[in-house]
């Protein structure tokens, strides 16, 4: 632990160092601050009055504490230095995002820009005493990381938020901070395996699902679409000629598909088409106000938990993505059984992947299944009909 003791001392006219008390009995002389770095004493002037000396003492103690913890004093701004206000820099960065083209060829839409702005503001709120961009350092990023973990954020979420802050600082040429060095940026957690639902899991959920929940479930299973793609589906995406549904951008809602290769995918629906076609015009699964339900994953999570379906051991369950895993696994089973004449690259294109490299994850999941599951028919067909219920029963007698 470094020595944080700072004393107010007098350098007397007799050229001696004595401890100052602030009383009238102090000998005449100049006020200084004294502390030790190792065994070597350090001295700096502390003003001409006792009040000035006490204020200087408090500042020096704070500065030494900051240095001992690896960050700069948030109140110390060198005279004449040109510093950039963090909030001015943030406004400039938001304008930059609105005009930049991303690596996938897309621009940031309004929602994505707001999300990045919110993350940066969240970070800045953890360092409220730092007014200038140049005052931010590695210790601030480390504390923000621990704050996120304290909120229960997943490792990939922490990494993504830190990367957003890193990009903001790098864009403002804050090159002195090594933000992606070992010890600050968490390593990326790669999705290494698929977790499709079993037939038993699906039957449990369908047994208790409301009509709307069951229709959402069947749509996920029949299309393999991402949760946002399902959330933004509209009646106008349905084609009665081909009995299919189209995944496409929705500019009026400010939403674009994840990648360019995900655009304009036409997916066959078979028996599910009639049930979706019977829905009113507009968004297929809307909120009460008729808008796309961007929290559709909460509906799926609630259904799974009510049905007693357990998430994968040791992993955070993404309920919507598990339906995507189920769809991919179904397609691979059908290819192996000879009931589907497609290649893995064709399935990848239906799912909106740029190529077939990610399909090995689903192939591995199917390979490890029990023999009964391997020999099953195409699940995307056998679960697409309405579940039996009172609304489907005919009156007798």
C-alpha cells in the first residue's frame, strides 16, 4: 500500500523544516506539502495561507489515491490544455454513426444508433466526475466491466458494451488507452453447439400454449427465422400463390434484416399458411398498439418456463434461438433421411446465413441424437397444424 500521508510543513527563515499547525504560534516561513515516495521525501508549495494549504493537502491526498489505483485525478486539468468535453464528443459520434457504412454494407438505423448512445451514456454515468474525454483511462473501463458483471450481464454482453465504448473513444482519437489488452476486454464466448427442442419439449409447450403463443411457436419452427424477423412479419409478407412468407426489410418501422444475405428470403409454410392468412391485416404478432412486438422472446421464455422446459445445462437459454436450432436440425435430419433434396448451403441460405460454414454446429447436434430422433419425419411439417382444442371440436348430436 503506497504512503498516502501528506503533511503541511513550514520552511522557516532559519532554513529548517517544521510541521505547521495553523496556529499563531507557527514560526514565519513558506507553507509546503510533504509526502514520501518510497524513502524519498517530496515537497511542493501549498499557498500563502493555512486555508490554501489545507485545500492543497486534500487535493494532493486525492491525487495520490487516484495514482495508487491506476487512474488520473478527475479534477486535475493542466493549465492551458485543450480538453474535449465528453458530451460534445458523444453528440459528434452519434452524428458520425448516422452517416457511416458498416462492414456488412448496411448503415446504422435509428434504433441501433440510440442503443449505442445509451451504452456510452451508461459508461459515462459510472464516471460522473470526469468532464473531459482525455481524463478517461483503463481503470475506468475496468470499473465499468465490474459494474456490468455486478448487474448480472452475460460475458458476451459485457464484451459488446466495452467494444461500443472502445469504438467511441477510438473514434475520438483517444489512442493512449489500450482498451483491448488482456485483463480488460473479456474473451469472446463463441456459440459452440446447438440446443434444439426435443419432441417432448415441444409437446409440453403446445399443451399449455394460448392460440397466439402456439401460432408464434409454429412460425418459428416452420421458418427458422430470427426473433426480430418473426416480430416484424406482416400480413403483406404472405403470398397466397406460393403459400409462402417473405422475410424483408421494414423501413417504415426502422428495421433491417441482420445481414444483406438475410433479405428477401421466401419460405414455404405448407399448412401453417392458412392460419397466418386468417389473421387481420398489419403486423402478424402485434403489441396492443399494433406495433411489432420486439420482446417476442419474452413470450417464448414465459411459455417454456410455464411448461417446465429446462434450459441447457450451464448456458443462458435464448428461447427464440433454440427454435432456430430446432429448424436447422429438422432440415439436416430430412436431408439424411432422403425426404429433403437440398444441400447444407441451401439450408444456410434459407436461414439467412452468408455461407454454410455455421451448419457444422447443427450437424454435430443431429449426429449426437438418439436413433429414434434421427429417423423422425420432418418436424417442420408435423408440428405445423393447429393443436387440438375446444375451438376446433365439432358439435355432435
